[in-house]
């Protein structure tokens, strides 16, 4: 049975994000990270997200951006439910409660051929 707290490093090239149990694990320019998998906006699976040019994890549904070092939402969502577009007041509301409900952060380190969650 696979270990739920490790992934082969070869499966995490720079810029990649993968699911490891209940964590979204990625490679941010050679540094590994692990954050909880559910977006604080509408619970999208963050392991399906992408890293942007600043190293933030971007939600696959509405593009909320998270700092993978702290779990903080640094930019609010760009839509809700099936809608994608401007949501001025709603976006500020989501960011306000997301400050308290950050993504959980777990340490991820390379050990031999694997990335291990501590």
C-alpha cells in the first residue's frame, strides 16, 4: 500500500502540483510545499491548481491565489458557482474570512528519491 505522506520526487518537477492524500503538494522552484487540498472559497481541489509566476497556488475554479508558505489567500476569487467574472464586494468578503481560515500548511522535504510530508 502506498505511503500517504510521500510522493516520488520525479513526479514533482518544478511548477508541478499533485495530490498526496489530503494535501496538495508541489515544487515551487525546487522548494517543496504541502497545503490542504480544499480552497477556502468553494472547496475546489487545490491539487488541480497551478503555480503562477510569483509561486502562488491558483485555485482551478475561480483563480483565488494562495501563498503556499503561509496558506493565506493573497487574491480573492474571480467568480462564484458557475460564473467567472468581476465580483467586487463578494471577493472582499471571501478574502476577509479566508484570512482566518487559511489553507493548512505542512512541511514537505526531499529524502532520497521521495518528497516526504512531515
